C-alpha cells in the first residue's frame, strides 16, 4: 500500500471493496458510454489497482494481456497488453490522480511482458469509447497514438430481414469449429488478415464459450 501527499491510497483490489467498486461503476457510466472493465476472479486482482480517498474509491485501473502471438507467425506480429483506467465522474479531469494509478499499471504491464515469448514485440494499448474525451486526452498526453477504430451497428428487430441470395458460385454454412484442427485453420486465416494483432487460441476459446457465439462461412 502507498500513500501520496494528497491522502490518496493505492493498492490492489480486495473482496471487501465490492460495494465501493459498484459506486465507482455507477459514477463512471452515469454520463457517457464508458468502457469499464470488471475486476474478474480473485486470481486477477493482482492486475487491478484501486485509489482511495477518505474511504471512497475514486479511481480504478487494470492491466491485462489481450493477445499472445503463437509460434510461426510473421515477425511483424505483436503481443498486446491493454490498460483500463477510470475515475469517478467529478475527477475525470484530475490528471494527477490518473497519473498516480497509471504508474502502477505501467509497471505491472512491464512485468506481464516478461512472461511473453521474446521473438515478438509487445504493444501497450488502451480501448475507450470515443465519448470518453477527458480519459482519451490523458492517454494521448502519455504518447498513445490511434491504432484502430471499432464501430457499433444497430438494427430494429421489429422490421423484416430481406431475403438475400448469394451470387452463383458462393456457398453459405454455419461452422461449429468443433475440432482443434478447425480452430487452427481459423487462426491461420485470421492471422493473415490481422498480422499485427492476431486473435490467438485463448481469446478464440473465450469467444466460443459465450452462449451467443456463432460462426458463419462463405466459400
């Protein structure tokens, strides 16, 4: 545990912090579409750092390995480690508070990097919603540069879906991807499309474990 001159304590998340975590979450998400990471199971709490002031959780940061490049990929491929850092809404412009927690995340990211295969580089990233202006500005000042953008699409389920037909020569099918060799085939193709940030088996497994997961193939 550490204490700053402004009476801010920073330490790893503990089970007794759950009520304070809920208050922080409600504050962060009340005004904007914020990307707020859940702390996960207890074995992940070593990657979660919380800042407290006067008995209140005023900020939380997390770091996690997202992509691990498997052997045999292009040398241009990179492992990726992501950080997520949020404060209560009234402190979102408090750069000093953000910086205090960020230092813990940065140090932990370097520790996690040491466990990754050395033949590939590692990039440190943050994923935020575009509306998180103050938080994005903090990371830009830290030297982060745009890497890629994701867009969300919505559809009215009350309107009919048009019946579209594939052009001649194309075939559509669902793909359960139920064997190890099929997963390997998919990951090989995926790595060709995204050589800098290949998905990797761990994240593919996480996706497949989601009850809404499905895979569709056009041949």
